[in-house]
């Protein structure tokens, strides 16, 4: 299965947010573009800090949401994210419903969703790290 491509409507979702209240993609429609990042399966503090830095740099024009399918436990994940100072939404998707809806079989994948709820950018990367340059370039090119 291939990941969804630019031009496709973004499948809506809601679920457990490891950094705050439930995430619902519909809450951003018409308000803010969304960078949806399917994260690696392993915990990587350096990657987490790098994604956090991108979030802080671009948070005025785009919401960044990471998606994880594997965490040691919800409590441990919340504690880790809090200790790293992460406050952007982090969706926990253990049943991989969001992964399947977007066609993501192996992380890492990046999607940019516009204000109308359409995918305007999508890319699959190697499963061991987020391509931070590709993510920042996509944000710069597609954020409102």
C-alpha cells in the first residue's frame, strides 16, 4: 500500500494525545495547516528535540502533530515528553488506524494538510529517523 499523495483529502482522526487533551484533526480545519509526522518506532531524544525546535520555529503558521504506534507505556511516554519540554500534540495510535488511513506501513512519513483538509505534501522516509530538512522545507513551502 502506498502512502496518500498530494491532492487527496486528509482522512480525519481523533485519539489519545500524549501531551494534552484528545487530538481531533477537525479542530484545525479552516484555522491552521497541519504537519502530520509519523515518528520512528524507537525513542530518540535527539530527534525529539530537533522536531520540537521545528515546532517552536513554525508554530505560528502550522500545527505539528506527531503520530506514534509504539511506546513503552502511556505513563512513560508522557513523562518522557514532559521531561523533554514537548507540548505539541503527540497522537498515540496503537491500533494503527491513522497509519492505515494514510497508507503508512513503516514510519517515517510526513504529510502537510492545508486549511481545507487536503494533503498538499506527502513523503515517506527511511524508518530510522525523521528527515528534518524535508519536514522544514515542506512546512516552508506549504504552511499558510
